[in-house]
C-alpha cells in the first residue's frame, strides 16, 4: 500500500487516457471490510484506484495488505495538507478525480449518515460533495437483524433518489456493474467525438468534449 501524499501530487488530473477508469473505493465499518483488500486488487488490475477507509473499517482492514500502488486515505488525511484559504481540500479533490465511486462495504451507520446528509468524516464528505451525474455504487453489509430494520429500506430509498446504485456486498456483482457503466461511458464518449467531427471548430470542441466527458457521466 502507498501512503497518502500531498493532494496536488497524487490527484493531478490527466485527460489523456479516458479509456482507463479512475475508481474511488471506500470502506466503512462493517465486518465485510475484511474483503476490502480483495476488492482493491480486483479493481487495480484494470483501473486506476484510490482507496478511502473510515476509522471503524480499519479495525477489519490490514493497510499493509493493500496493493502497493494504491494510496489509502483516512480521516487523518482530510485536513493534513490544508494550511490556508485557497489550499486544496482532500474530499473535494477526490470527488473531482474519480470517475466512479464504490462504497463496499457500506455499514448501517454510514448508510444512515449518507441518507441524512451527514458528513463527519472523509468518506461522507466525499459523498456529500459528489457529482451525482457520475455513478455511485454502494454495497450494504450488516447483520441480518439490522438489515431487516425498517430504517434500512428507507435509507436505501433515499440514497437511490440521489442516483446511487445499491447492491449487496458481492465483489463480482460490483465489478460487473461497474464495467458495464464504464462501457456505456466510453460509448457515449466515442459517439460525442464522432458527432463533433462534422463541426468546423472540431479541434477546439474535441478538447472541450473530452474534458467534460472525463469529469461527468451523461
């Protein structure tokens, strides 16, 4: 695992390779976080990955087990590089950097926080600032009694209204859904560039289009 570095160095945007997705993987405090390392490895095989972990999730996640090329951000990093007004804020920079966010596992506590709009740690601040035109996948994982509580269904309905896609905590399902979303994005990107080709100001439009598509899913 790579330790966190200054935001301006690790999150510098690069639109030259739109075919390689940027995935922000996040883990909250569920026992299922023991699978987070496996999920990170699966995604890092074909995507650029950054990881976010809540304080509670670190109880189940071994930082040293994560792939060496994945930077893990925690709550301690949130304001570590901020010194004065105008400096970059980590949760905003991560929101800008990512093409898609995956929260797996999503604990009952973090689910309730997101549904209520709370943002008291790095993960929930990213979600509060998230651009919901970009995919957000969540994989709820909790005790059966907690899952069957009426609040769980209410909270899932609330975040689904924010365009989040909810799935049970199954790595294979998440990967499949993500790859499908990314394929749709690339198709839209190619179609938009093809449509732009017929315009007189093609070169200028192409640059603008690639930048917009890289930061926003339609």
